[in-house]
């Protein structure tokens, strides 16, 4: 169950992360934040990033083998990167209608899936 909890927490964390990193661009596109000073945009993103950490830190603590979890540190990082890319792709294609998946994006995803596979090989 720790593996499932870890991955679910990483998904939620990455939703907040993606919104913190790119949400302000959508707000600008919607003419909500056009006149915000840069510090306002940064504070908005920091506010969202707080919630990212509220899920990321428990995910790492639950998932890390040093705390009784199923994943090594490297495995946690590779899983997080794949989750991050999947979450980003879903949010970007939903929020930014001009973004679309191309064959090279899918090839990059396949390489990341292979990275997860290789990180779990006993070596």
C-alpha cells in the first residue's frame, strides 16, 4: 500500500507543482494577472508550491526504503519525474489549447518509462 500512497501523493503534489509553475501563464492568457507585478506572480506561485510540498514530502517519507517504504531514493526520483511529465501533459493540453502531443513527445515519454524500468533492475 505504501507504493500506491506514494504515487497518489506524487500525483497530487505534481498537480500543485504544475499549477505553480505554469498556472500564472494561464491567468495571464485569461487577462487576470496582466497587471500583476512580478513579485505578485512569484508570491502566487509560492502559495501553490506550499501545497505541493504538503504532498511531496509525505510521498517521499512514505515511499523511501529507509523509512520502510518500497522505493530507493533514485527510484523515487525517477517515478516523480515520470509522474511530473504525465501530470504536466494532461494539464497543459487541457489548459493551453494550442499545445498538442507530437510523435517526439511520445518518444520522450517512452524513454522516461524505460528509465523507470531500468531504475528498478537489480544491478
